[in-house]
């Protein structure tokens, strides 16, 4: 069996991965700018969490309800596109370049989340609804 995958549930997440995924989505909800349209998708995932963790089909269904978020995306951001620019036709080179772009993209997301945590913490008085930088770092780890 694949680690983290429930055999009986097909591609359902294990209990540990469910908890991690739930915490990650909550962190994105809390740290990303609320005016971003991405929050509609994040809220839909949060509202349907019990279904989403059952398997990729349920997640794909939710993603399909938010296709407009991805329609204008022609590819990587300018910064991350340099990681894929000039890729040779050789499969290994393309794979390496795609991995570089993925790596670039995930680090940009981590940066946005870290800034979001710092900005949100400046707005919150007291400890209610506050996410600690340590918690954010643990979730990104």
C-alpha cells in the first residue's frame, strides 16, 4: 500500500494527511488576501472537506466549479517561466524544467503565506483568530 493512502478508500487521504490538508487549507484561508477570488475555491474546499478528503474525484469536482480561476492562466508567472524557458525536447530536460517551475511556484506561495501571516497578525488584537508564524512554518514544512 502507498503511504498515506487508505486501501479501502481508493485514493482517500489517511487520517494524518486529512488533518494536514485541513490545516493547510485553513492557513491559506487565513493568510491569503481576502479579496482574491481564490478564496471562493478555498471556502468551497473548506465547506466540502469531508468529501474532498475521500478522493481525487471529489476534489476535481470542486475544482471544476471554479474553472474561471484558471482560464486566464496561460502558463507560469514571468519569474517562474524562466525555469522552463528553452527546455530541450528531451523528456528528462522538460521534466527537470517543469520541476524547477513547480519549485519556484511553491516557494512563491510560501512567501505569500508568510507575508499574509505577518500582515494578518498586525491586524489582530489579542490572541483570538491569530496564526503564529511557528504554526505557519510547521504547515509549510
